[in-house]
C-alpha cells in the first residue's frame, strides 16, 4: 500500500492539476472570420467552465451559422464525450460545405479533450505512424506550359516531394476544333451542371493539346516526382477516359474529380479503363459514401477534406476503412493553421495516408496566425507532428486581428443559446 501511495504523485505528474476532465462543461461557442485575400477562414472557439478552450474551423465556402446553430445543443455538455456529441450533431451536416459546422465543433472538442488530459490529439487516436506529414501545394496555373513548369520546379526547390497541377479544358476551349459543345455554351456556364449532363466533350485535337501541355511540364520537372492533376472541367465520361489514356505516358499520380463523386459506377468505368490512379472525395460527408467507393474499387485514392468529411475521428475511420480495400488516402485541405494542425494529427494517426494538401505556401503571414509550433509550420514540403496537448497550438490574437473581417473577433453569441428543435430522427 505504501508503494502504491508513493507511486500516485508520479502517475498524476502529467495531468493538469487545475483540469478535472469529468467535471468539464461547455459554456460558450464563438466565431472569428478571417477575410483577407487570398483566404477566408471561419474559426470557432468553444469555452468551458474550467478556463480552457478548444479551436475549430469551418471550411471556406461555409457559414459561421453552420457552427453557431449547434451551440444550444452543446452548452452544459462535457467536451470530452467527443463520440457521443458527434453522434448528437452529425445529422446537421451534409455533403459539400454543409458539414463544416459539425466538423469545426468536432475539431474543437478534440482540442479541448487533449488539453484537459494533457496529451496530443494523435495520442488519443491511438498513436502515430509518422513524425512528419508530407505535403503538396497547389500552384497558380498558367496557360503557358513554360511558366507553369517553372512554378512547379520552384516547388521542388522549396523542398516539396509531391506536386499537383490544374489541367482544365480552359487551356483549349478557345481553340477551334478542340472542344465540342452546344454552340455558345462555355465551361463557366456549365459550372452548376454535373459533368454527364453538359454535352461538353473533348475532340482528339483537344486531347492531344492537353497531353502535349503535360509533356512540356514533365520535360522541366522530370519523371521522378509524383505529379497529380485536378480541375479538368465538366466534360463527359468518355472524354475523361480518352484524356486519361492520353496522359498515361506521363505517369500522373492521380486524376482528381473527373466526374462527381456520387456516380460510383461511372468512376469505376474510368478507373477500369485508364491505367492511372483515380481520386475523389473532397465533398463527401461521413464514411459511408467512401466505403461504397472503396468496396466497388471505383477509385484508387480517396480524398476527404477533414473540414467537411466529419472531422478528425471520422476521417481516421474513413482512412482505416479504405485501407481494408487497399485504397490509399490523400487529404484535401485549404484553410488556416488551426484546421491544418487538425489534419496533421489525423494524418499522423492514420496508416494509409499518402499526402496532405496545403494552399497557403505563398501567404507570408499564414504561420503567424498561431503560436506553439515550430515556424514556419510547413518546412521543406512537410509538417512536423507536434507533441503538445490538443492540436498543439494557441491563437496569436495580435496577428489574427490584422486579418479579421466583418464577422467580428469572437464576439458574444447569446442569441444562439436557446435555439431549439425536435432533433430525434426516430419515433
């Protein structure tokens, strides 16, 4: 008994004495909106009765309302009950940007739980598979292949070991004979129409020109570095297959979102006929649609965005499910360092992660928005996994206030305290 009593102080040495996780309660939820070009980020902060707060982020294109409407359902709850609270609120998310509020809250709950127990999020997810997270960066497009190749070459010089390019039909749509479409109908006009219904198809001339463009890029950056491609445009399935075949000799890392994710059978048709990896998923909410794609082997790589897929734990579950079918997971991300670090923790704890996206390489003040991690956050094309509690960061309020827009800076939100509805989905 004496030995056990002597051991107790050592066992509690890593636990915050002022934090009693079992008695932790949510007391508030507030937002701040960064609106300085080239990025718009919606940050949320969940406060508690013990003075600790958790940070989350709504994906760009979403609304602070997506998170604020959940406040009344969270007040008084213990934020450490992450799975239970996620199951309580996940019905208020959907595909596209509509899951952003649920994901932001889930992210903030993990940050709070990690701070309460004094451990990093990756540890609570079961430990880590890697100490650094490989990243790729989107690079500003140019219709001049020499200019675009030089920009991609610079990414390699910055330390990136994985690249992605935009490869859309905007490259050729103004060239006579390159694109067949209803007369007077442009790619921009097709923006709200799903790909199979636009009537837009590439001609052999258009395909040859786009393939030649990629060839010029490969001549500059070489064949050793992985190069993925995205933003093809709203072209039909047959054009997607024919273009994919023409690009095979350039060994692209993946062809992304050639058709909408909902069409599993069409994705499988493309995947079965093109000898390049296929990839989709940034607009999918929750693991079940990913599981359907993986079971059908409709794509080779899934591509969830943690800010819309369901949050940290749901994205890990998505990766683990995909791994059972031999499918890799790349992670889509565009946002502030808050959501970035949520992705880093998830990627560290998920075995089949291939690479994480980062849209902010060229924003000089991006790393300044938070404290607590090494700067710059992105180092030679990768991000070190932090060991500090929660997400491992605190906000640099002085830097943040220089970029806050009309949404205010964590202003009180009492108008959302008592919003009520009948939420139960069964009788």
